[in-house]
C-alpha cells in the first residue's frame, strides 16, 4: 500500500535542490571573479616591474655619466 503524502517533502526537496544549484552557480561566479582579479594583479605587477626596471636602467646610465670624470687620471 502506497503512502499518500501532502507534498511538503517533495516541495522541500525541490526547493533545496534549487537553492543548492543557485549556491553552486554563485560559487562558480565568485571563483571566476577571484581568478580574474588574480590575473589582473599579476598583469599589473608585471607592468610595474617592467617600469621600475626601465627606470633603474635610466638612473644607472645617468649615474655612470656623472661618474665618468672620476675615472680620468687628471
């Protein structure tokens, strides 16, 4: 003999399944956003490192030019 239900359990199961699906999609969105932010930070850090290296090279060249007279014997 099959039991008749009032449908509350099925409704709860369906609601729980929907909530878990939404939470999963939200988690995936957060993970993608985090990945994008990490990529942007790495790109920004790489650009900053290149700019600092270029600045260092320019300053080193200027310093060498200033110190050239020190190497001369007179």
